[in-house]
C-alpha cells in the first residue's frame, strides 16, 4: 500500500513541477493573452458602468417668487 502512495506522490510531484516550469517559461505569453482579453472587454465594461450624462436645458423660465415673499411689504426674511 505504501508503494502505491509513493508512486502517486511521485507522479503528483512530477506533474506539479512540470506545470510550474511550463507556466514559468510561458509567463510572458500567458500575461499577454490575459491583457489582450482585458483590453478588448474594457471599453464595454467602462461604458456600461458610466451613468447617463444629464442634459442641460437650452432655456430656463422666469423666476417664480413664493407668495408673501415680496420686497415691498418687508415681511420676507430674504429681503431684510
């Protein structure tokens, strides 16, 4: 039973070292492929996350003074 576990451990070690070596020597290609995919998707992600820009009206209406706020009677705290 111990021989079987030893072979399994040895095989796992070989696979781990082989995979790590492969990733180490190809890290430039792996990084470049990930970056190119991110750069392709980035504009749509940013555009989708931005809120809609509100529009500014071309013209505004006259100022409406609230009732009782006239300057002539002096009762308004705005015109004292």
